[in-house]
C-alpha cells in the first residue's frame, strides 16, 4: 500500500514506480510489475536498473525480443553490470540460439 500511495502522490517519480515494480516482481505479479516498470522507464529512460527490470519482466511474460532490446539498452547504460548480460544469455538459451 505504501508504494502504491507514493505513486499516487508522486506520479512523475520514476523511482517510486521502480520500487513498486520490484515488490510486484517478488510477489510474482508480473502484469502489474510490467506496467509499473514500463512507466518508470518512460519517466527515466537513462536508468539502467529500471531497464534491467523491464527486460526481466518482458522475459517472464514471454516477450523475448522486447526483453533482448531492453537488456541491450541496460547493458549500454551500465556495461559493468552482469544482470543484463544474464538476461540476454537466458533468452538465448530459451531460443536455443547458442
């Protein structure tokens, strides 16, 4: 409830939407989390953490190409972060594209 209220009070705050998406990810509420993190990325497209979460939500909801695109964007923003590369590798494994 706290994070949903933060989003209501601060609709232009990308960080509150990102934090809400993290909680929804942990609760496996992927549709709601995807919506929250999409908005976080729209509000702050230069946030590599939000883009990584978006890539993961897209992967979990079956959008491999979208997941790859967001993981690549996150990797460009944070080339030393292994998480986007792990998502790309997992997507390649699912496609059996080694």
